[in-house]
């Protein structure tokens, strides 16, 4: 259903065409690498959906920000925009598909001429606050919501005596968005102590976790962890 919504966006772009097969150019920007499992699955689902629509012919260009390994700071943003501008200044994409928080913020905070007013569709974005900043005339997408409450209810079922929960993550932009969501839900469980531990170094996260029994650990996003 997620990618069907993208097809609806493309269909809107094609309304003025009388051709039996509509040809469109799409630019895809992923937050992470082509080998990152989550990005790979999103891309596969996206491509399979496009291929199931015989009335469209797509020319697709795909780029990867690799931000599990690289920090998306001002310098890297400028460098990547310069690269994309040089490569796609004549591409004239009909639509742009981005996955996860970093890719969406990358295109939203840009005035890049190669993007122009291209319609944008996103998936896998965690930061719900982004809704307030979206230009809803040209940006549509699907958010991912990590739910704390159902997990705590499950913990209560398996271990009624448990009163501590530790949420761990890799301290990435995605993790910070997830933590903000979860902190808003914590108040509903006043008899629980919910702790948040985040760092890019997995050894530091492990060292910060308690060693006692009956402590539950919930994983948020851990794809950016590095070892010693």
C-alpha cells in the first residue's frame, strides 16, 4: 500500500498525457547504503510495485547518502548536493522518492536547482515533527512509528515483577526522533522506570546497561553501531 500511494502520485503527473504508456523519470535517494537491509527492502518493494504498473515506463536513478557511516553535516550536504547537481542537472525528474529521515531532511532543506519543484514521496521516516514542515502540495509519505506502550504491556505479561526498561540506540538522527516519541509515552507507565542509552559505540552502550536480572532491553535503531 505504501508504494501504491507513490503510483497515485505518478498517475497524477500523467493526467495530461494521452499516451498508452507513460514514460517518467524518477530520482531515488536513500539515507543509507545499498547493502543496509532496511534500505534494500524498501527499494525492492518500491521497484516491484513500479514494475507491476504496465501503463508506466520508468527511468530510475538511485543514490545513497550512506549516513550510517558518514555524518550528514553541512560540509557533507554541500558536497553531495554538488555531486547530484553535476550528475542530474539535465535529468529533470518527474518525481523524487526518499527513504528514512536523513534523505528527507536532505531534500527538504535544499534549494537545489536540479530538484526544482519536483513532487516528493517518502517512507520510513520516524520524526513525526517533520509533518509541520512539509509542503503538503508536493510532499507525501509514510511515517514509521516505534510503539513503546505495546512493548511494555508485553513485558508486564511475561514478567509482572519487572519495573525497569532500557531503550538503546545508536544516537543517530533516526534514534533521536524515536526517543522523542517514546519519552512522550513514558508518562502512561508511572510505575516503570524507562531509561534511554544511546551512543554510536556499542561497547559504551553495553557498559551502561545494568547487569541485574529482570531488566528488559528494547532496541530502537542500531544500524550505526561501531565496535571498539
